[in-house]
């Protein structure tokens, strides 16, 4: 197939490479001309504007958008929709809020332009491993675009089949899935990322306990010098908590056991917040996911006001004096 792709950052550029390796042709656009130049040198067709990109595609056109969520995505898809014709399709592969997808799909449908949202997981490794795709689209739109999804997805690989799965059919085993109508793909990806926050937090806290087992305030016979890098590698092999996130943790600890090249400042990309909001709307308790999100907020401040309040109360009721900074 022929596909237009907008946004040639770390994921977008690698998606073009994987598609071209799989036999598809790509026309590309990015606000940074240098990014376009890199991909044209690798066989893609470059465009100098969104409108130019649309003109370079054969009908029915399909354009995949990989730009930051929010205003950047909104402006991009609105410009594309204005330049497109009936039967053309826009795929938002970023991390948009699913309610925005529902709105856009209904809006563009009036013009005859199809809209699909593709929650995309795989990061910078996707060019080789493939991308897990959670697609919200009408059935006929999904079928039309399926060759693209199949090429981007990892396929079955060497993962053992789930017992009984051979009776069910479908595409989930291939690493891509139509989750439902527009909006559902990004909803599933939103929850995926909320879970990711919780799993990452659990690993982080567990390793924190391990590396502080040599704390001098513990009884001497209970102090252990534990090798976190070795333990991470050990747990990768046969443990019930093995995962790709643990693989990456092991890699990082092997490269630098004390992780001194990281400050501990942890951003959140929005999906964690949206997951908590969805849980509130559905009255679903999500203590772990909420705690993981709030911990990310905490990581960005040396001390919070709440902690200063706690310190003040401790001083007032018990005369507990704060340790000087750094102790």
C-alpha cells in the first residue's frame, strides 16, 4: 500500500522504515525539513506541506499522524481533513484523548473522510520488534488499512500460543486488533499506559528496597549488599514477574548499577491522568494506578508543600527538628 506519514520523530521515522522494509511506499512530512530529508534518502517521498503530502497520494488516500497529542494533533488532522476527499482516511497514531477521537470521527464523517485512532506501543524498539496496535475504526476502514497494520505489528513471533486461542481466530495474536469504533483504540491504549505506570512503580519500589538493604540503621546481621543488576537478570529467567520492562531495567542496571545518569524526574504523558478520570467516571477503584501517577508528580519536586506541612506539624507537636538538607 501507499501511506502518508506525518511526524518523523523517534517512532514516526522508524515506522516509515518498517513499512518500507515490508514493501509499502511512503510519502512523508515533518515540520523539520531535516527529518524529511533523512527519510527521502532512505526511499520515502518527501512533501513540503500537509497539502502537498495529500496531493502526492493516490486515491483513496491514507495518512498516519504521529505528532504530540493536543493542539498539534488537532491542527494537523483538521488541515488534512480539509485537503482530503470522500473515501480518504486519517489515522491518529499518537496519544490523543479518546473523546477527541469520537468527536473528530463524527465531524469528518460528514465530509466522507474516514477517521481511525491507533494506540501504538513499541517505542524506539518497534522498528525491529514491531508495534502493538490498538485500532479504533469502522470495520470496512480497518479492513482497508489492514495490510499496514499487519506490517507494523510484530506478528506471532516465538511467543507460545495461549491454550484454546486457536479456536478463537482474530488478529490479536498478530499484535494488532480492531478494538471497536473510533475512540476505542486510544481508550484501550490509555488504560494500557495507566497499567504501565503501576507496573513501573512496582519495579522501582522493589529495587529501592533491595538497594537499601545495606542501610546502616538496620541491625548489622540484617544488612545485605545486594547486586540489583544481577537480581534483575535473575528475575528475567523463569520468574513470574518477568516482562519487557524488567528486561529494560536489567539493561539499565548493567550499564550503570547506581543509575547515577538519571535524576529521577519522571514525566507523565497524559494517559495516566485520563485513566484515573475514566475510573472515576466508571466508579472503578484504582488505588495502585492512582498512586503511581501521584508518585510521578512527586518526583518533579525536591519537596512538596504537603511535606513542609508535615514537617511543621511534627515540630509543633513533638519538637522534631528537620535534618539539614543533604543529610
